[in-house]
C-alpha cells in the first residue's frame, strides 16, 4: 500500500471515529427540565439619552421583570417599562437577555414607540446602549447602570 | 403595358406584414379553439390554480363541494370551479361533465351551478365575499416616529403607558437578580 493510500485510510478512519463520537453525544446528554423564576423590579438607571429622539429626560429608569430558568440557563426574557417618573408616563419594554461566560450582561428590547434598545456587553451591570429605528439603523445612544 | 420581370415579382410593401399577421391570428384562433386552452382561461379568469382533481366519489361528496368561481366568456357562463373540501382540490367542470358516482353538472349560471344526481338536483351558489376586516388605527402617527438615521425624529414620540409607581428607596429586585446571575456564572465556571 502506498504512503498516499495509507494516509487516506487513516484520515477515513479518523473521520469515522469523529462521526461516531458526534452521533453518540445526543445519546449521552441528559434532558434538563427547569423551572422559571421571575425577578421583579430589576431597575437600571438610564442617562445621556440622545436628545433628538424626543424621549424626555425624566425617562431615566428602566424597570423590568426578568424571567427565566436561572438555575439551568443563561437566557431570560425581559418585560417592563422605561419609566418617566416625574411626568407620569412610560414606554413599555419587552425583550430578552443573556449573560455570557465573561460575566457580561446582554440585553435587547423593543420600546413602545417602535425603537429598539440594545445594551450589549454590560460589564459590572453597566455600560452603553444604542437606540435603533425599525429599519435597524442606529439613531441614538444612552448609558445604563444597575441601581444598587 | 407589359410588366417587366422585375415589376411582376415586386409585391406591395404591406403584403409581407399582412401574411405574418394572418398567420399569427390563425395560430391564436386555433389555440383558442383547442380544448387544452381551458386551463389557461381558468387561470386567467379565476386566479386559482386548478390542480388536477381526484374524481369526486359520489353524491355524499356534494356536502364537501363549494362553488369557487364561474368563468364567463362572451357573456356566457362556461366553466365552474368546484372545490372539494375533503380533498382540498379544485375541479374545473363544464356543463354536462360527470363528476363521478352519479354527480353531473346540469347548468352553469353566473353565480350558481346545478348538479344532478340519482336523487334529484342540488344547486351550489357562490359564497358571499366577506368584507375586509377592520384594521385598528395606529396610536402614534407615523410622522412622529423616528424614520432614519440623520433625521431620527419628526416630533416627540409619545410615551405609551402610565408611569410605574415609584419604589421606596433601595427596594428593588436587583440584589436577587444579580445573585442569580453570579450563582449561575459560578456554576458554569466550576
């Protein structure tokens, strides 16, 4: 058998072993059934909102409930409001979030006025967010921080 | 005057286009007369793709039949589009067509078709077209919505709900939320 033939056979054998291992993985996985917990009134401060968006400066508090299987998962849903306490108004918010292995918090929400609020890679539960219109175009920025 | 060989062979300029047009008309007419033209007429008139339907099984099947449309040519109802709900198919039928197991088309009108079977006749009428459903008006005028980068606002977008009641200072779910995240992260890192 030539060197090339032996190399091809060895490669084929490795591929077969790898394919077998991949096929065996689902059989080894255990099904995890979790329960959903809801953490209510998770409150972030919102500041430095781009003025041209027309969002009053009094809308400075993101108050949401976070719901998910926090014992088994890193993903959760968010629902609540961008609260404007002094004017007695608010924008509804709904979205999702997850935390990564690096400990950063990532959130994206749709606001009641049609804008999307994206807050990616919040280190230490604080960082920068961007506003996007319905076409996905960024139209503004803001800063958030989880309140004490 | 004796025509020269050259003038005898030269035809008027319109002869060639006329021959071509006559041929085209003939081809179109023969196509229109052929039975194979029926599906094309149906597709154009009804807008429903008439799939080859399975034979309808019998008079009991009449319960599943509905009249989807009638193709009218030159003022004459010509073809009926019959939908069989049990098979989800549409059959194109002409007057006199046997639909299978004793059902025969006996009369096509503008919005009605009569079917004959061993026990008598039954008529199928076109279902009335439902009025379009009402769409609620948007709460925020589109002009007030940010449209594109560079001109994000056409006015202040209105907030959409009443403010949430304030929480007493220091009362929120942040500590528990943070603890849940950090506990999960610690478990993942172990």
